[in-house]
């Protein structure tokens, strides 16, 4: 979504000589994009949001692992490449986290004889 918003912004910068009304139409596309993204997030359950956040975290770790591997391939003796924490987190033997779904709390019920 951020890429789409940036594309719209860059398109607006690239278009010279637009009237104020035409600029507002381009900006309205961007506003609609953010509103539709908000509606998509609002319709998700807690479990779906949790899974989305987990997937984003895993993708981020994968990017860091790739960058770490590319950097350390050239500079294996660098202190960062020999750091134990960095190796266990981003090294070749690093393990990705596993997804644990959020615990679902049962609805509160009152005892049958409570009056």
C-alpha cells in the first residue's frame, strides 16, 4: 500500500500545470487508497491481524538474514559477522519463529444457580 501511495504522490509531482481541481482528483485517489486499507484492516479478526503481524515479522527477519549473509560473505572476519548473537539471529543456522495463534478466551458465563 505504501508503494501505491508513493506512486500517486510521485505522479502528482511529475504532473506540472494541473489545475487545483485536477490535483484534488489525484489526491482523492490516495485518500481512497488509505480508506480502503483501513476498511480491510477493520474487518479482520484478532487472529487474522495477529497472523498478518507475524508474517510481516518473518519477512523482515528474512530480509535481515539475506543482508547479513551478503555482508558477511565479503567480510567474514568483521566483528559483526563473528558476533554470537548476530549469528544465532541472522546466521545460516538461524531459525525463524513459529506462529502461535492467540488464545481465545471463552465467554464469561454465570453459574446456573446464581441469583
